[in-house]
């Protein structure tokens, strides 16, 4: 399966919020030193959330008591997610996104993206889809949100909805090979191999080193009876992305071919 789990980088969100803290135009000049210190504290807390999330929860709570506000709450929620408390983290992220201070309002969508991911980890697919839909109501042309919602739809077998969202995403980013590969996979599941092959060939022309593209083309070649072509693509997928879920899927497919040969 080419629809693999997507996770937004907390480090990227940390950098964005830290920049907002340091460069907040609403802050008076005399407060800039404090803003910079606040940004550094946020970065440190988010790094701790990745390496020692239990310690990050305590640090964020202390920071909240000292006036850490939204950055501290965000750090605590991410740490809870890393600890596996997905429902609690998702609920807190949703609440935070709805109550952000004006200085951080532009981070509502990235935080909602994380909330949806936490709901998915909790097995609450409907809740994740609802959060993504609400976020898209605010930013209907957000490409990453469209892709995330497509992956959510595909996870419950709704490949028609997935294609709809991927069509919209590609209308804004026609040369995104990763989105083309996802749409190829959705077309395959819908029993549309010609459309699937057209997408994956376009993706590989744009990015010959796309491991998931080779995995998907191998799947399509196998369905068409081209076992030699499928083997070639799956071997290439495993070479391009060793020790990845893509490589594992390719190797599993190769093993099935080998069993049949024997």
C-alpha cells in the first residue's frame, strides 16, 4: 500500500512559533529581549518533547505556571502525544487551536494538523477527518491539509474522496511527485489501472528517485502480469529507501514473487 502514515514535523512547528515569538511586530521594542528568551525556551521545550517527553510535560507545566501561555501548552500537548496519550493530546491541541492568542493565530492550521494526526493515532478516524475538514474550511487550498485528509479517507477505504482531495491538491501543485504517487495508489484501489499508471509514470519522470513511485509502479506491473518489471521496480524501491516502510513493502512483495517461482 502506498498510502503511508504522514506526520508533520514538530520541529518545523517549533521553528515557526519561535519565529513568531522573536519577531512579533505587536511586541514593543523594550520587550524584544523577553520575546527572544521566550522563543529560546520554546525551542528547548520542543526538543525535550522529542527526546524526553515525560520531562517536557513537567517543564511545560512549570513554564505555564510562570506565564508560558500558548507555547507552553503546545509543548505539553506534543510531549503527551510522544508519550502515547493520543486522545488527551488531540483534545488539548484542538482546544489550543481554538483559543490561540492573536500573536499566534496564524499557527492555528499547523496545530490542527497535529490534532488530526493525534486523533488518527488514537484510532479516531472520524474525529481526525472532521478536524481536517474544519481546517480546510479556513484554508481550502492548503495542499498539505488536502493530502492529509486524502490519506485519512484512504485509511478507511474511501478512495473516491481521497482522489477528490488529491485532484484539488494537484491543481495547485501539479509537479508534486509524492501527490501523484498517492493518487496513482488511489486509482489502483478504485480499479483504474490506466489512470494509476499515468500518474505514477508522470511522478517518476519528475522524480526518478521516488521510492514510493517505484513501489507503486511495481504493484501496477504485477497486476498487469509483468512480473519482471514489477521485480525491477520493487528492487529499486528497496535500494532507494532502505530500512523504510516502503522498502519493507517492496521486500514483502519480492518474497511473494520468489515463493511463486519456487
